């Protein structure tokens, strides 16, 4: 059996795609999986690192405001459609899976034109543009939030949750292993800060501003800054001389980072929310306000409304984030409440259910 998985652009698209591929290979190691991404995007590095082949398309997105780059969009889209048709013809997949992002469009359109069944995996509570456009041709649409009938035909929807890598699902109860990996001590509370694969300016600047407070409180910090902020973070840490605050541009061993953490500060991307549910961590969510239709706030509120996480608005983070994190680190009762409630929202079988839907489509073909 052959399966194409297309999409990417951010970790929120890439890691669910890898989780689906891993589950397919667990079910049947002989399944041949080919990824298709966008040239120059992070999937071209992350997917091979996970052990899979990937080919790139020259596709780009449309900027929300008028820019010179938008003039190149029709040409690159046309080239991508031609290239996608060639890839689909040469690889001859039994099923094509789209996870959102620029590359999904040309590949799933090319597959549909050859009557190859397609499946869409939508991570967010507000459907992305690419997935909304592709829904009319897709046989199955796997979603993580209720109410997605607003975007997709109800008869195609399967409520599966978001697929998460197996290593992250196995992070619970491995605190000592996680602390040892990051060179930290078990007798300190540990705060994990993750702003997404590229970091988050508001989170970074809020942490930078109040680093002295964190250092004085006697806690440990694991801080994923994203590549653009790492030098500035390293300078700030050097300025206060603390060896308990460790910054890195990207964390590959997220299972160990979650395992080490007592409290997590995060954006509210769909994948981050799904991971936090599975690792059962008390979390403070700071939704990215520029996300389309403010979907990160909707993602966060799905937890906050069940007393499963705390929320701080982006505009309030510079003043309130670190004090709120310190209060939560010092409140074991609230930590237990948040952990207990967020655990109830986890969907640990999401990757398996999506993989089974893929196999159903292959069987129908």
C-alpha cells in the first residue's frame, strides 16, 4: 500500500502528519509513505529527521496584505500543480492525506483528479483555508473539535482528536528522566515555556523582562525561544548569572521537556493543546491574537471552560505572565486540579483512529 501525506509549514501541521505516518507503519510496516511539503519550509528538515522521504513543491501562501510576493503566487501555484500531478502519477498512491498548509492543496487536487481517495486532517477549531477548499473532494475529514459542521459536510466528519507522537504520550511519570536529560535537579520546580516551533515574541519578551523574578524564586526554567530570539535570550540569562534557566532555539525531545515540567506556558495552537491534555500538565495558555478568526483563543477556551487550563491574553502577558506562572508553581492544589481536568480531555487514540480511516479508504479503492 502507498500513502501520500502532504502539508506542513508549522510544527502544528508537521507533527500530526508524522504521527499518522508512524501509526500506519505500526499497523503495517510494509506501507510506503511519501511526504510532500513546501520548498524552504520546516517540513523539509523535520520529516527526514523522523525517517521519511519528502519531496518539495514551490508553492507559497498568499499574504493577507498587498505585497510584491503575492505577484509570484499564480506562477508558483501553477508550477506546483504540474509537479503535484507528476508526483501522484509516479508514486501512484492508494490514498492521499492532507494535514493543512500550502502543499496540501495541489497534492490533494491532483489525487482527486485521478480518482484517488483523499482524507483531510484539520487540527484547529477554525478550519484553515486550504482544508475548506479541499473539503468538497475529500471522502473523510478528521477533526479535533465539535461544531466543525460549520466548515465541512457533516456526513464526512470523524471526531478523532489530534494525533500526537507516541513518545509524547509516554512522557507521563518520567520526570526524573526528563530532568536528567536537561541537566536539572529534582528538588526544584520546573517551568517549561514553549511558543511554537518559531517561538513567540510576546512569550519571549515577557520571560526576558521578568527573568530576575524567576531566578529569585528558586525555580528551574526550560525555555524554547525559537531561532530568532535565542541570542537575545542567552544574553539575558548571562546577565543575571543563573544556571537554572536554560534556553534553546528548538526542543526536539519534547517528551522529555514535558516530563521534566511541573507547569507549562504555551501558545494555544491545536497541537500544543492536544499534547498538554495527553501529558496532563498544568498550563497557562497565551493565545496568538493574529491567528485566523482568533482560533487559538477558541482552542484555549475549550480547556479554560472546563477548569483544565489558565488563560492570559497576549496584551496582558508582559505584566501578568510570570507572576501567574510563579503563583501556579507555588500552588500544588491548583496544579492537581488543572492536571486532573485536562487529563479528561485527552484523546490518546487519535493517530490510530485516523490511520484506520486511511486504511478504510484504501480498502474501498
